[in-house]
C-alpha cells in the first residue's frame, strides 16, 4: 500500500508545515501555469481535491483530508473535483454528480469509496451504480435517470475542462485558490497534503492582506 512507501519531507518536521513562511515553491507545492477561476465568494479561499474513486491513494487520503476539512473556518470552502480521464474515471465522475443531483452525495461518498476498496466492487456499470444508490432512499430508476441526465453529463464535461485548465496529470491533488498545486510527491506523503494546503491557505490570506 502507498502508506508503506511514504517518505518524509527532507529536513522538515510536520510542525514546520504550519506556517506559510516555511513553504518552498517547487519543493512543497507548484504554481499552476495559469490560475483557474475559483467558484467562491469574495473573501473566501477555495481548496479543491481532484480525485478518482478507483484510486487507492485518494482513498487513503480521505481520513486525514476529512479531519482537516472539519477544522476549517468559514473563509475556507472545500470542493471535490472527480477526475475525468476516460473509461472508469468518467463513469465514477458521473456517479459523483448523479449522487449530488439526487441529494445523496454526503451519505454515499465514503461508502462508495469503501465498496470499491474494501468490498472489491468496481461500480462502473450504470446498473450497478443504480443498485448501490437504491440503498440511500432513491429508486434504481431515479438513479439511472440521473446518471444519464443532461445536467450530470454537463457537469462531467465541466469537470474535464477544469482538469485540463489545471493541467492535472494525476490524483490525488489539492488546488488552493486556483493557483497552488499540492501532490503526494510535493508534500512528501498523503498525510502531509492537508498540512501543506493549510499553510497555503495562510499564504493566500497574507497575500490578500498586503
């Protein structure tokens, strides 16, 4: 598993990641070639997670990331961006947006991950996804309609355009304020990613205060 392969940040303990002043561009994070438009109100800071349900690293990131998100103040807005790289990736992106359209995403998200990585289910076929969703208060027919709806297809296309704009080559990834990119490689481990993101949020606050 990826957790057994984690490497420590060279010369840095986790405590040093709490401050924006300790971050080094090109070592702990990258700057996107072109900033992407954020989808938050003025004064808020967007943190986006690009992920794929089939990715074991994304699955292992969920616990530390969720713990971090739960501690964020109101000016930090966390969003998920399902990766769209064709095939099963797109099917899972459709499942994400269909669950959102059906109003069951919060209940389904973690369980969908668990079913794939703990239960050994692929959940890439529409009928299988619909059957899975039927345990969350919607009918299989409603789920299938959502999976093939124009709104869901449009959101998947928008997610793909957003990923291309960010020039993302893999997942998981955290994008802060539409400008700063954090990956497992740059952070040194999955567990460090939220802490790097936290320091980048601080950096954005400091930039805006200048």
